[in-house]
C-alpha cells in the first residue's frame, strides 16, 4: 500500500486527503479530483498540514454532460 492510498479516505461520502507539503500545488488538487472521479464521489476536501498555516481546499467532482445519442 502506498502513502497516497493511506492518506485518501472516504468519510461520510466525502473524500478527505491529507498532505504535509510546504504548499499545495495544482498536481495535489488534480490528484484529489482523480480520486473523486475514480470513486464516483461528488465532494472532497484536501487538507495540508505542512505549511506554516494549514491549508484546505473544498473540491467537487466534475460532471460531464451525457453522451449524445446518435441516430442513423
């Protein structure tokens, strides 16, 4: 089991991901959104304890429009 698998948990239908980095980067946000998509969960929270002041980001799973129906 990798460290990332340990740090992303689903609690009451919300993905909670914990980080300990100096600052949150776009790659950390993208990773949490990927967890939301993979687990089909709508909401998540990314929490970073590694900076001088802890940071949080509330995230939502992107919804793609329904595929068009092709006639023919």
